[in-house]
C-alpha cells in the first residue's frame, strides 16, 4: 500500500486538533507538511532518516510524532 498525502477534507478534520503554536521562539515548521512526513513513515515502514526530504527534517517529524503521542492527539485523529 502506497502513501497518499492528506486531502483538504482530512486536513480540515485534523487541523483543529493540533497543539497551539508557541508564542515565543522559532516559528514552527508547516504542520501539514510534517504530518504528511509522519504518515509517510508510518504507512511505508521506512526509517525516520529515510523520510522523503519534501516533508522536512526527520528529527522534526519524529519529535512532532512523539509530541502528538504524548498529548493523546493520535487517539483523537484515529
């Protein structure tokens, strides 16, 4: 099974579940792009370091994956 990026309809459902952006510090990388990278890794089974570059840095995706997991957001999405 291949990976397909989130549709606009899927993103509209997920977007409100995201944690709020920090008020200070570096601007956060585009959430949709990173989430597509996370889903690509989880669907294809590739290693984080093999995540396609268009989705950003693998460390960012892994950190965001863990953050969503710790906050229980994956359960809400699924």
